[in-house]
C-alpha cells in the first residue's frame, strides 16, 4: 500500500511538473506574441484618435459600439452580438467659465469643468460668495447659516503618502460624488470640487456625482477645479473672504437613449455552459479621448481572445469579451449584463476587468473564496519572469461587480497606479499618455490569468 | 539547559520582533516624508530646467558641479568637497544633417545625431552608397570587398519580447559602441546606427562609442538615426541599393579638461571608518536635459541624506553621497573615486547607485556574497507595503563598479524599465517625462535600503 502511495505521489509530482512546464511554455507564447505581434496598441490608436471621447449617449459612443462589433467579428469569434441597454445622456454644452472678483473689476479665472450629471447654472451664470471646506464633515458643522446662498469649495487634497493612489482617491471622492447633494441641503447655490489628482497641474478632472434624494429645486451646479486652481483659489480666499465667485455652465441632462454592450464569445470545448468574462468599459468621459480610462481595458480584453486564437489555445469554458457601456455615469451596462445572465441562468464562474489604466501591470486583486485564492497563489512562480508580483484579496471592477454571487471569482487587473490620477477623467487622458509595451504587458498578463482559470477552474 | 535555551530563543524572538517593528516604523517615516515633504523633484526641476544637459567638460557640467556643492552644503552635512578629475571634452557642433538621394535631385532627410566621441565628416560632408547590416557578425561576413567606400547602416532592433528592457539594450548596443571600430577596419567611410529605442519615433539617441585600436586615419564618423528613420531608410534601400547617402557632422574632441566629483558626507557614529556610498552621475548627454539619465539618480541620492537628517536618523557608518562626473563618455569620475578611496585605505562596505531612470521603483539588483543576499531577502517583508518586490543578484551601477573588491556589497536601484529607452540619451529626456511620485518613491526605497545596511551591516 505504502509503495502504491509512493508511486502515486511520484506520478502526481511528475504530472504536476509536466503541467507546470506546459503552463510556463504557454505564458511564454502569450507574452511573446503580445509584445511582438500585439494588436492592442493599434486598436487603441483607432479608438482614441479616430473616435475619441465617447460619453454614454453620444454619437461617439455609438461609433465605438459599431467599431467594437466590427473588430470582434474580424477576430473570427464564435458569436458576436450587441446587448441593448438604455443609458443616460448628459451633455457639457459650451466650455464652462469660472472666475473670482477680489475687488470690483479685478478678476482671476480658473480652469474648471462641470461634473457629470450636474445641473447648469442659471442662464448668464451665478455670482456668490464662496466658502472653503475640507470635506462633508466640516460642511455639516458650518450648517445652513454659514452655507446658504454661497458656493461651497471642497478642497481636501488626495493623501500623498498612500502608496496605492486608488486608496487616496477613495479617501477624497466623497467630495465630488456627494458634495452637491450635501451642500444643496444647506441652501448652497453651487459647488466647486478640487480635482481628484495628486499632481499640481492645470487640468480639471470631471467624474460622476449624485444629487441623492434632493428635490429638483435643491439641485445646484457642481464643477471640478484643477489642483493648481484650487491652490490659487484657496490663497485668494484667505486674503478676501467676501470675494465674489462667478460660475457659468450650460450642461444638460436629456432623456435616456438606446445603447449597447458589445459582446464576443469563444464557445468552450468541454464546459460550454461555464462562462468566463473579460472586459472593460467602452464609454469614457468627454474631455480627453479616454485612452487610459478605459480604452486600455477594452483593447486589452479584445487582445485576450485574439491571443488565445493566435497561440491556438481552445478554451474549455466559454470565454466572453464584454465591452460594457456606461460605467462612468450609471453602470447601466454592467447591471444589464448581469441581469440578462441571471435571467438566462448562465453559469458565470469567473470575470476579470481592466479599468485602472494601461500602465505596467503589477498583478491582480481578487474577490473570491480562500480556496481559489490559495490556487492563485500557487501560480505566482509562473508570473515571476514577467515581474507580476501583486496578488491580493480585494475589489475587482465596477462593471463586473453586479455579477457577484456565491461561487464566482471576480478579479481586477492592478497596473502601477502612480500616474493614473494625472490623467483620470481629464483632457490629457489621451493616446500619447499610453506606452505600447506597458499596454501589451497588461494584455498578456490578463490572458495568462484567463488561461490558468480556464484550465484549472475555480475552487 | 533546555529551559535556558528556550528562554533565550523567546528573548531573541522578542528582540527580533522589536527590531522588525522599529524598522517598519522607520520605513514608514521615510516613505511618508519623501512623498509629503520630498525635495528630490524640486532639485530635479532646477538641475533640468535651470542648468539643463551637462555633457562632461561643458560649461553646464561645471554649473552642475557648483550647484551640487551648494545644495549639499545647504543640507548641513559634516563635510562637502569637490574631488578633481580630468574628463574628456567632446562637442557636437552644428546640428547634423543626413539624407539619401534615391534619384538625382530626389532626397529624403533623416533625424540623426552624432554618437559621442565620433570624428566629424570631412568639411562639407560625405556622400557614399550605404549598406544595411543586422550587426557586427554580418559585417564580418561581407568583408572589405563589399564594405570599403560605403556607409554601414546597423539596423538590428532591440528585442521586444524581453521583459527587462536593459537586456534588450545589452543585446544591441554593440552596434553603437563598436560599430565604427569594426566598419573602419573594412574601409567603410561612415556608420549609421539604429537608435537604441524599442518605440518607433523620431528621436535619434546618442551614446558612447569607441574606435578601439584603430589608427586615426581609419576612424570614421558615426551617427544614430531615429527608429522611424531606420525603418524608412531600410525601405528606401530595398528599392534602390545604389542610392547615395549624405552625412554632415562637425563634432570635435578637445583636450581633456578639469572637472569634479561632488561629495558630501555624514560621519558615522559607531564605525566612522566604514563607508557607505549612494550616488548617481552628474553629467548627462547634451541633447535633452538628462532628467532620467541621470538627474533622477543625483537628486534621489541627495534625498537619501536629507531624509536621514529629516527623520533624525544618525547613521552608524559614514554615509557619502557621490555625484560622479563623466559616466556617459569615460567613467573617469567613478574610476577616480575608487582610486582615491584605495589610496587612502578607506574601507567601503556598501555602495548603491541609481542610474536607470526616475520611474516607479521595483527593487534592487545586488553584486554581493550569498550571506548578504540572504540577509537582503529577510528584509523583503519590510518593503512589501511599498510594492517593492524585486531583489536579484546581478549588476549594480557603472560609477560604483570600480569600487568592487572582496567584501563590498554593490547595489543598483531597479525602477520599472518599460519606458526608459523611450528617453535614454535623446532630446525628450526632459523634466516633464519624470513623475514626481515615482521619483520620490525611488528615493524612499533607496533610503530604506541604506538604513538597513547601515543598521545591520553587510555579512
């Protein structure tokens, strides 16, 4: 018996080693192909420079849908289709104007932009005193008496000493998301929010906001100001608290419009009814061309399926690339995809999202059970030659979040985050800010993880 | 006895844990200070934008020496001095010109730059057929018959599928360094080398070269061509092998001139006769302002000593920051420093160099014995919160190389290398290509390693 067990152990070890060698060889193929013959950069060039910014409900978003469908069809997948979803439509209108009048006739202008979903100012703009706060708590302590009739200026910067910049973002973004809803309760007439950017520069960064349960009459216009602008405004206010702030925006929310998630599928050879999703979001904000957020995630996800075909790997499970629509201001695409999957009883076992920029990949964050995480950790040596070292439990991605249920593993690509917020939601999120190799390494890293999960399943 | 041993073990463990907690706290202070109150970015701004490119022997190099001395003095170190070193002086002259004449009167121009140390063309330029090769081996197979009287065009690209770009550089740079020496032997009249750049763009990248033991009469002018230029030239040559190539450069080598390494020291409190060096090189090529190569390394090294003072850490060993002169085209500074150290019998135990760009730090490479490397590996958990994961045996840095002897540990900072060769030795190596946080994280990582080696010594 003991001899049999020993023999079995040896066989299993040999088998394990053979598997490991095979996996190593496959990863080598994947990385080599991505770096030498990759398509992701060329795709991103088209999406960014020929289509450009593609806010939900815009003509560009529709162009992006058509482009995505065409390119997925060109990959020769088993099935490509559009999944209808109604999305919000908000337009920025003419370029926003903001300045402060420190004494009659003496004005200083600031680079600002409306937050997505903001109401406009009254026609001709508004003019009011402006009061600086460091956040929602300070606002609450000031109360109606000190806030009513004024513009509220949220100026708590992102925390520089946090190593992962997404944490610093998480610690600040309440000002942008809920700032207007809270200030509106106290009778403020407008809101200016310091841009979510660790760097001092002149780009205002837009982003989503919510009025919560405010009545229409309480909704006030909200704009982001560049970090340099915020510093200057703060200095001027320290000198003259009575200075008048002028704000003019004519953004507008329209009726919801028809749009689509774009989906492509390779049917699984062994378990066609188990689904694995890889995706990013096709929509972007309107200021830049959305190269990092999230053109990168879109083209990397496309590249996963292209690389599988290119290296001749036939997945056991059904693999879907999903270009989600409307992540930025509604998440309608992600919700719709999950809803339809549930209605159809499709068994989703794994989903991976890339929505943190096209920078050098460092690893992944996993929302999964302990057994699956242990399995992931056993794959670490496979990734070492590619300098992929970060495997942590944590969040995944906004679009795949609605798929969450017992038994599914969700994962998010984690690229280096130091420069992400220099570009996030701003005019400078453009193609030239993406490095070809960094983008390709991300795609190869995603493909490798998809391969391993397809081969070994989740636990 | 057993009880005593157990008690001892417990005490050692408690002691070990206390040490670990102290180290953890010190690293936290270092990173926080570097990211919140760091000086490296401000220093780099001055060095790059107020001084600029600082080729050995130039006026700017002298300005950089004076600036370095002034700033080190301002840090309140125990001692700051200039170490004299004679350096080569080579000047580029007027902007180089290169074009090909595919038929009489029909010309196409290319972005080129002379390699550092090249001889000029004859006055008025040279004109010859040009022959493309993939490297020195192919050149040798062609021999004198096919090479004599022609310009040789080295066009082997950097290998895209190597993950660490320095490996790809190492596999190509023989064309630049030895290309003219080899082609000169076969009677070539000039050399054009594809730029050491993985990206396709329009910047020619200069760099050092050697004529080996060629006689003066055999020395031929050598220039780099941009990667896009190389692709175009190759295409045009495929169409017409008889096309005439024109090259005009008036670079010049002068007599050696006086320059300096800039050195600052904090005297060790326990072992003042053990020296630890941290440094980079103060000189740069002349095309850009040398922000990544190696302004970053200079200001990060200065920051190490500033951070020690800032957090109140008094090193046990004598810590020196060394701004080496003339790494790029002679290594005279590094050689001189080592020579003087040897003459004075100074016991150098550790040296760290940063000369791979101011990008997100990933870790270090070590040239050391096994015991020291084991010690380094025991420090890994301390670096994990800062996403520093790469600890490998290998090279260190060119300037500290001459210090190598039995018992010394040499180390090199290893930042993310994907974008380094986009800027290396080219016009676009400028301040705006450096991210403040990435630079600061590098400085903090270097400071942390210096702290640990100072505290625990080498093995």
